[in-house]
């Protein structure tokens, strides 16, 4: 630290109104080390106050920042030390002349996370309230949006930029204009100023609470911008339907009292919103902090929902009450105490959540359970007395919009005894009431095969006048001596129309045989399963719509769904080979209904996310032609299928450059059993090129390229060269207009700060002194004015900035030529000039002076351009 700086700090340290020390605004990456050194020295000189530096936004470009934006900010904090700064500050102005720059969210996320990870530093920013080159004046909705965007990310200090235009006029400097207040104190727009004042009071009303809170997460609900955190599906609060919100989770400095802020980030419309609240997380109440009264107002969440209204860009702060525990792990599957199977009579099912207090939802109709399904609140009754029925129970834990894996159980409730005991329902047809046909005989409650042709299908139908569509059949079968090894016994269904039929049986070797319409079917889940047939076997077959369930000796052999099983017809027992065969305790009973068709959920997008680069102003119709029409999705059964996509782009503004995220949702055909409860979509990162005007940047680059390194000091040349490299990097980069404008301003600042060291000004000083010594008293006024003008231009010639030796030499030549013309000219009076004009001897002199004056004017214009 220089002595004068040290003295200044010591002087300010003794003043009560000194709050800190401003070091520099927007240093580039190369300057961070020097800035950090000064900040630490200031801190050492005055430990009671903090130095302050404002950082660049990301659109300054990686070349100027010295890396990515996160690397730039992290390096700054590491060099300075978090203990040596009070605020981590930056500026980012989103309201551009050609649209809005939503990249502000990515910058805020970098500052929020870096500050949080470094001792929860306070953060500072500049909401936009003026216009200048490349930027426009925001309206009150946009100002509100800008403020609450920062507050949702936990920023602690906000400074409006600007309330009054800097400079002496509204066009000075970078072209500042349209601020809230003119420089003479007149309010530009009283209505806007009144709304802005009310917004300030609203922020003030939240300040006490917000200053004690840190934003742990700032989640976006719509995945519309890049570089941010997206709302987890299992978060404790999620919107009911589509929403453009930031949901911030905040915690008090001492770790108590969790809060949340809901910020409507839409710049197009207000919103009446409903959010689902997961009360199993321990939330007992949610209270809204009224910024105008300071009171906490209870919100109604009794049904697990929160409803509220939001203006464009408005945020609202809420306090969470109860033994709240934020879970960031996916919910687990609940447990069910009754396994799938065949049961004699009604049953009761108890479900136990994987986490105490978690919400469990269930369905009995085969649909996929979600938060819109039936909430489990106690044991579930399955089946009715005296009625055979098929039931499918599906259960899942639901937290927010996140659903655990689904547990599915299938139950057959039968009033048929499977152990051969007395039947207890009139719905069955006992053996002594069946028809005796062909080689079959019935006696003593048994059906026996007397004999028949080899390899023949020998069917014994109960009653051909009775048909079944959904039924349950059970019977005890025995292979007697004389049966071959390929003998098979079981149940046969003959379609009432056409030749369709279905056979389900067990072979003498204990294997399952299933034939449909004469063709053997290899079911996928019976591999390696055999049945012990030595003492006979009990076979249970349930046909419920398209679902075929086969159980033998209490073992589930298969449960398969297929369109080919949808057969309606008469039912009987069957043998496939000549020999002695006995079946006993055979019963048939119709089911109350078919088994429900099971909805299958999509679980993954098979196609990779894509990136699309387009020009600003592209129409949505042209954009759709560039996006894929279909994508592949897989489901929970592992099957993959292609679906037509519907791309969401209602809120997309293609007139603004930037990076966005588009989502293509699968169009599921009507009547399909496939569902998309997780709202899977194909994602496309859309980059809309900004196409900025680079005229000023190009001029600055051209000027810098015309200079020679050896003419300037190494320090100033290095800074100008870095700005030059950054400017070159932006010539072909996709960056907003403001980034280009800032780069041009930076480069010109560094060019104008160049310190010439290889330039010889001796001849210029001599020429100026010589011309100043010339006696002009005897010449006419016009000539005298011209000479004085060239002298003034020469004396004002800058000795810093983009000075070249050629420019100095040219000016020396002009001064010398002017003096030579004066020496050789005849002295004429003003009257003589008025009467006769320049004499022949003076003609050359006049021409020389006029030429020199023109050169001076040209020199002045060149300097202004530079």
C-alpha cells in the first residue's frame, strides 16, 4: 500500500460515517491478484471495516475473466480471503434493448453457492433502473422481477442503478438516459416513481427477516434456463401444474426456523397458484410474512395444498412451522403384509410406509398410483364373502411430485376350497351335477378317463350351454398307472364362437403345458418351475380378461397378460393321452369382474438430450421444423417405444438471445395403458444467437492493432493487450449486446490509458515554442485566428493514450510549415485584405495557413474518434 493510501485509511478509520473502502469496479481476471493484495492491506490497516470490490458479470467473456464465471468468482474469494470481505458483489443488467437476458440466474447461482460455501458471505447486486447503450429502461413489473430475483437467491444488499443518470447530461458517458429522476431533481415519470417507492417499502418490510436467512437452494420449476438448480420432483412443495417459479429454501443463521420464498419469475402474467405440500415432512403450518404490517399470516394447508396469488415478478416469503425435516433422497417403496396369491374368502391388507409419516397412495383398478389416488389411512378390505373376484393392489410412497417405485400385488379371492373340502358357495358346479360324456365317467365325486385315442385331446365339459369369460377353476388331479410320460391333465376352454381354445395342464413329468389355438405357448416366467405329481396335484387356473394366472400345489407358476387369453366359452377338464386319469374336487366359479388392465409407467428417455443453435428472431414454426418429431422412451417393464413429441414453447421469446431449455413431451395415444407420471420429456438446450452490433468494438480493435508495443510502457500495454484479446474473443462469440458494448468501452479505456515511452516529443515542444514566439500582431485577424487554433490543438495534443510517432511528426511538420509561411509572407493589414484580398506574395501563406488549420481540425476529429 502506498503511503498516501495508508494515511487515507487511517484518516477514514477515525470517522464514524466511514462504512468501508471502495477498491475498484469490475476488475478483469489478470487484475484479481493486485486487487486482492490491496483489499487485504486495507483490512490490515483498518480491521473494523471492510474493503469492497464489485465483480464483472459473466457476459464480460471468459477471456477477460480468465476462465469460467465460477472460476473467476472462486479465484477472487480465494485470493482475497472470505474473512477480508463483507459482501460478494456483482452487476448484471438483464433488460437489453433487444430483449431480456435470463443469464442473470446462472450468475446469481454462482454467487449464491460460492458465498454459501465460504462462510455464508453476504451478497450484493445492482437492480436495473435506467437505460444506456444496449440497455433499456425497465417498467415497474420488470423492476419488481429484478429485485425478487435477487432476494430469492438470498442477496442482502441492493443498489439501484441508477436513480439519476451519471454525468452532466442524459447522453454523457455510455449514453445513460431515462433514469427515474432527471439531474435537475425532476421526477421523470411520477406514476412509475410512486410504484417504485412502494416496492422499496415492501422490500424494507422484509429486510429484518431476510437479513437473518441464507438461501440453501433456489430451485426453478420449469427448467427454462441453464446454469441453475431445477426443482426436485420429491421436494416438500411443488406446483400443481405448469409454473414459472423459483422456490427458495432458506434457513436462519442459527439453523432454526426454515423459510421459503415463492417467486413468480414470469414477465408476462401474474398467477393464481396452487402448490402441493408434503405434510409428512413434519410441516404443521405455513405463515406468510406481510411486508406492510410485519405480521405472520397463517395459510390453509389442511389438505396438503397451499394457494396464493402473485403479481408479475412478485416474490412472497413464508415461515415453515413444525418439526420440519428436509429430505433430499428419493422416497422408498412401502411394504404390504399380504403376498400375491389365491385366498379363500375376503382378506385384509395392511400397508406400512418406508418412513414414518410418509404418504402412501394406492389403487385397486390397475392405474398408476399418484397423489391424486386414494390416500392410505388404514387396512384395506379385499374381496366379499360368497363372491369370487380378482384384485390388483398397487401402492407407492408419494413425496411432492416424486413417486417411489410401485409395488403391485394380485389377489384371487375364491370361495372354492383348494384342499378338497366341502364347497361353501352355490356359485360352483360340483361334479355330481356335470354331464357325463364320451369316455369320461363320474362317480363318487370324481371324473375319470376310461380310455381314448392316442394323443387325443379328451375334453369333459361341465355344460356346453354355459359359457365363462372371467372364472376361477380348481381341481385335484391324479395320474393313475398306465399313463405315459407325456400324459397331461388340466383345464380346457373352448370358445363359444369359432375354433379358439385354451388349454392349461401339468404333464406326468411335472411341467406346465399351455396351448392356445393349437399352438404351444412358452410363458416367460415358468423357466425351471416343476410340480410334484407323485401324490396328485392341485391346479388352480384364473382367467380374468386378458390375465391368466396359474398356480399348482400353492406355487405360482405364471401370471401373464396377453390379448390371446381373452376367450369366452365353455370350460372342462382335459386329458391329452390315452390312459387312466382321475380328477376330483373340481369346481368352476365365475369372477365378479375381469382383472384390471395395469398401467405401465415411462421410466426413462432413451434418446440423448440435444443442443440446437438458431438465430434471433426465428419463428416458432421454423424452430419446430428443426426439432425432432419423435423420441424413444422405456417403461418399467423394460420395453422401449417411440412417441410423437409435443414441444412446449408457449413462453419462449425468440426475439431475445440467450440459452433456454425446451422440453418435448410424448403424445400418448388415447386408450393406451402407458402413462407418464414423472413427466419425462426429451430436453433440448436452445441457444438463440444474440447477433449484436459490433461496430464500436471493431473500431476499437482496429485502432489497437495499429499501435506498436515498443511505443508504450509494459504495464499499460499489458492491460490494453488483455482487453484487446478479450475483444477479439467476442467478435465471433455468441454474447449479448451489452457484453460487446462493455468490451468496447473497456478496450478504449485501456487504449486511452496507454503510457507512451518510445515517443520523442522534443521536436513537438520546440515547434510549439517557436510558433508561440512569432509575432502575430501585424497579420490580419483571420490568419491570426488560424495560427492560434493550430497552436491550441498542438498544445492540447495528448501525451498519453494511442499516440504514435508518425502523428507527432506530422504535427511538427504542420507547425513548421505554418511558421515558414508566416516568415515569408508580406505583412498586410486587415483593411488591405478587405479591399484587395491576399497579395500575390501572401497567397502561398494564406493557402499554407488554411491547409494547416484544416489539418488541425482533422487531428481534433481523429482524437475525438480515438
